[in-house]
C-alpha cells in the first residue's frame, strides 16, 4: 500500500503536534517534553484539571480533546507507544491545580505503568491526584484477558467528556473521578475492519485476504479476535457486533449489564479509513439495530474520535445511561469548543424527533386550461421504451466519455415516468410539471437537473402563452424559452459536446419550420456531430479527447435525447 515519504531525521510526532497547535491557537506544545496543554486553564484556578495521553496514531484522541470542558493536558507517546513517566510528570506540572488532577488512562500495560508511576510520584510530592483506568473493549473475554483486562478503545472519549464537564462545573476531585468511573463501568465497545492500517515510515504488512474481515481488533494494528471470509453485508456485521456487546448470556463478554428499556448512548467511531458517507450509513443501520434490541437511544454520536491511522473499519460503543445515572446525559450535552468533539447539539434539540419518512404535501397548482395533445401518452411511452432499450449503448458510450452513469440515470428516469402514466393530469402544464418532479426525484447528477429545469421552464412558458391547444409552433416557441432559462444555469452551448448539441437544433428547426421531421433530422445531425467535437463541459471534459474522436463516440446525453425523440416522433409528421 502506498504512503507518503517522510525524512528519516524528522520527528513525525512532534512535527504533527506543531501542526495541531498552529491550527488551534488555544493550545500550546511543550516540544521538548512532547506535551500539549491549554494555557487558559489558569483562568479558572479552582477547577480540577484533567490529563490523559497515549501513543500517537489515534488522533484526534487524545490531543484533539483538549479544551474547556474536556482535557487540560495530554502526554503524547511515539507511534503506538506509551508516553514516559517523565513526560506525564511534565503534563501534571503544566496544569497543576490546587483542587487536584484526574488522570484518565486507556487500559494498556505500558500506559498504566507510566501514568501510574507519574501519579505516585505526584502523590509523594503532596499533590492531589486520582487515576481512572478505562477498558471498554468486549472482544477479548474474561478468560483470555484475565491478566491484562479490557483494552481501552473509543469509549474513553465519553469518559473525557463527562469528567471534563463535571470539572468545568466546579465539582471537586472525588466527584469528578466518581463521574469518570461511572461512565467507564458502563461502556462497551467493539470494532471491525477490512484491513490493517498503514503506519507512516514503516512497511505495510497484512495477511488479510481480499474476502476476509476481522471483528474485535485493537487500535494498534493487532489482529481481531474473530477473522472470517465471505464478508457479509454491513447490517449482518453490525448485528454480530451488537450481539457481542449486549448478549447477557455470554458470560465471558457480558462486561456491561444491558436490559430491555435501558437508556443508551450510541457512539459510531471511524477508525480512520472509512468515508464520512459510509459512517453515516453505518450510523443509520446501527441505530435501527440498537432500537430493535428494545433500548431507548437517547444520544447518537458519529464521526472520527479514536483512530488507528487509516484503519479501514469502525467501532461501536454503547454507554448504558440508565446504569450510569441521570446526570451523565447533561454532562455529555454540555457544549465544548475542543476540535475533536463533533456534537454541537443542544439538549432540547435531542428531544425533537427528526423527520425521516414521508414528504411534505405540495401546494395544489391551478390548471392552465391547455389539454395534452392527442396521442401524447402513446408517444411518451414509445420514447421511454426506446430510451430504456438503449441503456447498454448509452452506458458504453459514457464509460468511454465520462463516468459511465448516463445510461443508468436516463433509464431510471424513463422507468419512473412509465410508472406515472396512469396518474398524469390531462392538463398539459400540470402534466409537464409532474414529469419534471418525477425526473428530478429519480435522476441524480447533471441529467436530472437539466431535465428538471427545462421541463419546469417549458411548463411556465406554456402557461403564459395564452393558447388552448399545443401545436408544433407553440411547442417550439415554449421550448425555446425553456432553453434560454436552462442557459442561465449552464455554460454549455452548441459545439461543446453535450446534449445541447442535439436539443438546440431540434428546437430552432421546429420554431423555423413547424416540421417535426425536419427538427428530428437537425437533432440527429447535431447528435452525430458530437463524435467529432472536443468536450468542454461535463466529466467528458476531463478525459482524453483523441480516443473519443478516433472511436467516433457521440455524446451519451445527446444520443439518449435523440433516441427518445426519434421514437416519440415515429408516428408524427
């Protein structure tokens, strides 16, 4: 797997932290000690301070959560390695408070030893320090992990958030530590991944096959507890993850008690290499699955919280709010400006159920008094069927000239219109507006926008023309006005190798001659001319033009339009 090259003499960790504080001026970096902290903590000297830390490679954990309402300092280790006790001492010194300091540590042997050593030394010096160790992983069961305990994963962020909010409200060290312990005892996390991560400066290694995936991986590139081939669809993967987290009959993994009716928080965490689009999809599926378990989901957090560099996977965390207590939710909702916390939703907004189904009722439009021409539906049906049949050819052309979706997009629009035949109004203007809505909903991309604007403008012009029936001249003049409207939204013109090369000659000729057959001939000539033109608009503008000309490939959109009009006009003059 390819990766960027880095200078061998450059300290990647320290340089990365310099970049973080450059983009977040409220933070400071103690370069020599590799500690990041917020100097403004001094503005509230009576506040308990919070420190955490760990190896690099999990960003935004932990440095992305430094700020008012969360952490005050972080000791940063090298890649996947604990910071030293000396670094942690410097972090404690940087944000020393007379009300004491809470240290939050993910449960990894090196981290526990080093943070523990620094804490004991601080206590020996007379400082008030408490340590909370967070292990939220449920992949490794009690028997296997008897000696080392549960690993710390993305759930630690919820401990940062609640303890940080408690400290911000002025609570004493014992109260803040108790809050952290409550959350730590009631979180369960498990991850899944398709591949191991790429570590900067190191050779990529993986023994995962193309059809394999893992459940129960850690965040340090260690393999999962479960490895299987024949990757199922995501909903089934999520089902299995949730079962491992919540099954009370699995005594080896039932670390957190869950029962029907419990209030829970769902955290969906990107391990680094999953697109935001897919994270939103995963969130939607996971939410439905959790609700089917008869839990009451009070909060949903989704985004990139704890990563393993570019790990191609995600983790799910459930916090049992019922067991953790009623005050925890208020601490989660307390606003914080830290760069890594993505939830900016006020408490009152969570109680409003979002609209996820149905649609708004449209205002009923007045009729125009213009009836559809005789044979309109038969002509439309013939044109749509021809367009559907031509999909493979259009797709082939677009695969060479663009991104390959033109044929499928036109086919989707044609099929959607065919399903509307029985409900099309007899009023011409209302029928055309209905067709525009259907295409606008069924066709994505540029084609959908073009046809929606054109048909909407065509309906407007017909309504304003003051006639009772549509003849070729009326149709041509109204279409010409619609083309002018379309030109307000696109720079594409005749000669730019787009569907305009077929549409404009058809409209111009119809206006000049009132002859549908001559207009169709002009449309065909325009379409065929695109095979020799250089694309200046659309995705075809980004591909090698010589190949298109050599292969005599017409513009797919122009070809699709001509195919439709040719079949439409088959029974006309």
